[in-house]
């Protein structure tokens, strides 16, 4: 077994899942949850993480009995979920589905979800959450769509919006 993270020649042991917590706007909160396979190593792992730093940022570690419930809409932890921003504001799931030809979508109940605007909000672009079958398809889609320009209006003087996409882990 290869250690995932090493600090001062000491490794973290016995963890199964690393989950990154996101806000409702798909921005990282800075919180990461490690799920241990055996509770025997909890104190050792907390001791390793106590004064560790990553890129100059001190890590704060604490024990928790459970992690917050994982909402399918906020990513699955496997790198198969993508947030896309840039389609015209009036775009819907059916229009967006045409752009996904050639990619394998997840077989879940709703592989494409439109992210609604806040009540009373306005945006000239739409946002979608797309669940792909594999991480490879998700990353390929992000590479293919990143920076593509969309026409939001038939008027050439109106500013065009580029597509932006990133993988949610």
C-alpha cells in the first residue's frame, strides 16, 4: 500500500475515501473528509495531521463521528461530475443534451440538471450539472468545451459568452 499523503516521513493509514466539501455554488470550502477503514488509526492520523502544512497552509484536524450527507447534485467524489456555465440564459436541458453527443452519461435518474437561479435573479448564461459515466469522459468534455464561444443574441453588438466548465470531485 502506498501512502496517500506523507508528512515528516510519517504517513496516514487506513483510510478509504477522501471527500472534498463544496459550497452550493460549487466552490471548495477548504474542508476535506477522510473516511477511515479502521478506527484504530484515528489518534495516529490526527497526530500526523496536527502540525502538518500543505503549501504553507496549516492543516486543522479533528475527529468526527460522521460526515455530512453527500448530495448527488454536488458531485460524487469520483471526478465524473462537471459544472458547465455559458449556454444562453434561456437554454434548457434538451438543448444542452445535443452538445453531449459522443460522451457517455451516467445512467442515474437525472444525468443533466439545470442549476436554477436564485429567486428574482437574472443571468445571461445558464449553468448545468452533468454526471458522466467515467472520469475520462468528464475530463474530455471539459477540455473540448472550455472557451467555446456561444451566441447569446442574433445582434452582433451583444457580448458573446465563453463556456466555462470544471470537474467537481
